[in-house]
C-alpha cells in the first residue's frame, strides 16, 4: 500500500485503461499519478468558475471525459480533455434546463434530466452527439421522482430511477415507457436512497434502501439478497463494481451524522462483507478499481488517498 497527497479533498478517482495511471480531482485540480513511481503531474490547474462533477477515462486512454458544473449558474457541460496535456479538445453545453448530469461507469454515456421538458437527455461520447430528449411516462400510481437518484444500464438504453417510499422504476430511454418496477417485499418495501448501480454485465441492479444494500435481478424483479447494516449506514456516496463483477465497493457514512464515512467491500454473489486492507483514514470520500482488477484506490475526507492490491 502506498499513499498520495492531493491539494485538497479528493472528490474523483479514475484509472487509465492500462491501469498504470491514476487520475484524481481535488479542489477542481486534475492530477495524473504514475502508479510505478508515485510521481504526479498537474494536468488541469484549479478553476474556481467551474466544478468537475465527474471524471472518466476514455477506453483508448487518450482522453478524459468530464461533466462540469458552473460555480455561478446551473450550466452543465461535457468536456473532452487530452489525457497527456489536460487541454480541452471539445466542449458541449447541455440544454439550458439540464440538471443532475451523471457519467456512466464505463464513461460511454452521460445523462441528466431537463427540468423544462421533463425529459431525459443522453450524451453519446463515441458519436459526439446529444441524443433527443425522451419524456418519461410514470405508472399511474407514481407521479414524482428524484432525478438525481438514477442509474444508466451499460447498454445506454435502460434507466433506473428511484423515489423514496415508492421503489425503483426502469425506463426504456428509446420510448420513455416504464418497463419494470421494483418494490421490494411487504416486510421491507424498497425505499431507495441516492445511490444505485447496474453490475458491469448489466444483469443485476444494486440499490441502497434505508441503509441496506439490496441486489436485484431487475429483469425478473426478483430480489437476490439484502445486506443489513443494522441501522448504522446513514448515507452513501459511491457504489463501484470490480471489473470482474465479483465485488462491489461503496463509501457509506454511519449514524449519528458526525461519525466518519468508511469504505465497505461486499461480495456480489452472496452479499457478505469482504475484508480489504484498511488505510487508516478517519473518513473516506471515494473509491475506484483499476481496469485490470489488481488495484484499488480509496481517498480520505482530508487530502490523502491510498492505493493497494486487490486479492479476490
């Protein structure tokens, strides 16, 4: 295990496709860290006018894909940067009323909600185009939703959207039609919080519900397992899968609110906790796995981050 020190709290971690470089976002500054020498380069100096909301690395490793939010307005933009120099290659402004900009785990799509048209937008990085908005059509008994509580399927066509107390609705983004609803059980109805994610293969959907991590076979709406934290989990900030799909990592705070957030690791098949090296941080802010699956990075709520080997 080795430790790196950033200029501020690390808000984003992303590995290059060859697993040799780690990119960090801290205080709107983007750094590139060589995992062999532990040396870093400042790619993008801090910019007070714009916040780097999310960061992914393109599959070819040549570009960084970021979702940026203006510090002075509601403007959201998608930026493509050169991975070596940090220079902006292209910049596309989202629609005027676009909100909740998110980047898919594999970085191929970005998506968000348009408050004026009440529709979902998708940005296709590969095609470099903004796809037409798709109005959403809720089931008759579900009329509101939290657009920030959503997950995009790896196929880019299926979106899961949750509303606390109402479950999760899955939509076909080509038609806007609701195709499936996940409600949980009578004993424990699904009350999704602000983190959910599809597995890399797209066959399962993981949802945080009242502090529990719940796994679904979403096509059959069948619950697979639920890991109960005993009421200790107060909020969740990350939900990241190992490339093999065998392990999921997440950052969760524990109640009461002044207790620190920590990195948790769980077996995808059984729901059982998995032991990993502990960096000794007082709190954790984000987590990422390398594409080759051999390395994990966890950032603290201060300025440090730790990089360690993963043994499945």
